[in-house]
């Protein structure tokens, strides 16, 4: 779960990636491109927006070790 700051949305790009080893994050599971207001969600995940909160959930069973990384890029 992460917060969406609505004032910042038009100027940010968000990407959430997943890894099993913390060495690399090859799997992009979510992206939101604020400047064009477009998002994408990988298969096997669900997304819920409630107010200013975004919740992503894995639908499939996961390996025992799973790590997530949020990347945010300012695009003024």
C-alpha cells in the first residue's frame, strides 16, 4: 500500500518492481505515468484505489522470499 499525493501526480512517474534476491528487480508489476495519466498493471495482480491510497495485491502464490521496490521519478 502506498500513498498517492494528488498534487504530485501530474509531475511524477511511479514504478513498482519485484525481486526474489534483492540483486535485480526484473519484474515490473505496476507503473503510473503522471504526465500522461496512464497506468499499467501486470497480470496476476489486483489494484484498489481508496482516497489517496493505492493498494496492490499479488493474486498468485509467491516464492518464499519476495522484495518490492518503488521508484519515483520527478518530471516537472
